[in-house]
C-alpha cells in the first residue's frame, strides 16, 4: 500500500502521512460487511489522495475569492455586484463548454459515456445496452474522458 | 502531453470501481513514468468536475435538482446593524416555530444546495444544505438551524458571539464550522481561536485552529481536526473523522430533505469515512455498509439501528 501511495502522490513523505490517516480511519471504522477489503482500501486511498489535490487547488481559489469579496462588502451592503456576476458567468460558460464537449464526443464513446454518466447505468448495464463487453465499455468511457480533457484544456 | 497517456490514465480510473481492478498493475504504471501520475491527476479531477456539473448522474432515480456545488447565491440586504456584538443562537428542532425576534433577514438553503451569504461586519456564512440562518436587522441574536461555516473578518473593536442551544461561542476574526443536531454540537476551527461556553456553565473552553470540539450532555471533548475536512460539504462531499453518528444522520436528513434518525448508544458512536451526496437511499446504504448498522424504514423516517445488541 505504501508503494502505491508513493507512486500515486510522487511524494514519500505525503504517502507516509496518507498511509497513517488511512490506517487510522480503517481501524476506527467499526467492522461492517465490506465485500472486498483490498479494493475497498485502495479506493479509500484514492479518495484521500484526490481530496488532498482538490483541497490544495480549492485553497488557492478560495484565498482569491475571499480577497475579492472583501472589496465588495461594506457593513452588509454589496457595493459592486459586478465581480460576483462575472464569476457566475464564467462558471456558467465552463458548464456550457463541458456540455458542448460532451455533445461532440465520437459516437461510440459518447453513447457509452452518456449512458454511464448521465443516466447512471453501471458498466455492465451499458455493455448489455450496447451489446459490447464491459471492457469495451470501459475503453469507450476512457476515450471519452481523454477527449473531454483535450477539449476543455484551453 | 501525450494523448495515449491520458487515455491509459482514464482506463485505470474507469476500472477502479470494479473489485477486479489490478491495483499492482496500476502502481507499476504510475511508477513507470512521472507523467503518468500527472495525467492521472488530471483525469481524476476532470471526472470529479464532470460529476459536480452534471445533475445527479451517479444516482439512479435520483432527482435532478441542483448539485451540491452550486454557485453561492449572494443574498445581501441593506440593514446596517449597529451593535458591536453579534449573537447567534442555534436552535435545535425549532422547525416551523418562529423565534419572537423583531424584523430579521432570513437566509435558507434548500435540500441539496449550499448557500453563501454576506452578513454585516465582515461576516460571511456558508449554509449547509437544509439549513437556516436569521440575522436581526437591529443586530440582536442570530439564529442558525443546521450547519454552517463562518468566516469572520478580524476587527479588534468587536467580538462575535454565537449562541448555540445554550452553548456560547465567542471569537474575534476567525473561520470555523458549526454543526448541531440531536443534542450534539460540533465546532471545528480552521483559523484563529474561539471560546466555547457550555449551557449553565461560566467557564469557557478555548478551541484553537486545527481543533474540533464535540459537546454533548454537558461535556466537551477536544481533538485535532484536519483543516482540509472542515465543513467538507462546501466542496461537495461529507468527510467525517470520528464524528458522532447523530450528526452524520442529521447531515443526510438535511441534505436530502427527508428524515433520518439514529438513536440509543449508536447515536454517540464515532464514524469516519466519506459520503458522496446522493439520494437518501444511496447515502444511508453507504453509511450502513461502513458502520454495520441496519436501516429500518416506516415509510417516512429511516432509522439506523444496531442489531448486534452493542
């Protein structure tokens, strides 16, 4: 597990820290019906790593947002609503770009991606619906995500 | 960066939800080239962003209401409160029952949404789903029901007092989160120091940055809090670290807008784990899997019970 965390974070110190946290959490969690302990542990580790990455990025954004909002407010009155409106507009455009990119996905990949992500079907059901193997579905979804990443990169 | 790397990263990412994921193979792939890890980070973040942007995709039959990471709706009124002290009173279970306060500005967040509001004196409050906050225009006590994260600008001329079900929280310029339900109070401090006074007591317990105070039944315990996890609902997830199940159940109930309760000794049991927002059934099912508790429904309320008899 430590080897995985080092590989996943690229940082042996952080990996040790995460392993500690993972260990604490699993030890504290009352034993429950967990079907596959190993997969569960790895997925929990993945979530911890992702949370840290997201937190780091969010912190940067939040620090900026906070100083932005300071300029706006005097004793509860919003002085200039412009920056907030602008933020919302940018966020809306981000969402619109995401939806547009999803609409432009190649056909097979797009169908598998939409069935799984928009309609919430598990891989196996998407496979049955499209008449392909589960691994085929995973391939399609992976292609779709690589496409989306490129489309949203700029 | 090479497109094949991102596709490979996405394949690993997609495969991990199955129990037959080759974790050793994934580790080797990550180790083979440092670019693999960066590509994987990008894909995982993109996936999280997609899940946040698409209405309720992961939950079948779930409603397509606003996702949790909605934009804060900035509700700003015009009352200038003159009082130097702001008091917040957090009432447990006074649903539908208006406090007899004079004219006040009311802020409420619906189920499945969070909301950030700017209040007087440089106070910003982010309300968790299904929570309510009222700020009297005259500057009297504020009332909060549910959970909220407060960001209070430092001002040496005043201190902010939060009254929570008889608890008093006093601070000068800080960031902290409060969650209260079923007689249990959690207070996590991200920055600065706040003083917590228990009902009927005169002494204060100091809670410093990076600490969480859990108060129930006239007792308070302090423990370290991971700053990254404070009011984690703001980022679309409920992260718990040794949190009493009473608060976890209340979070689910407020988020989904449907009653969830846990009673008896199980209510005090600490829970650690991560809950993704979803419909009540999905969230309760994750919780029961992680805790070993059983969910019983009478058609209205879902009750979490310990069938092992302790």
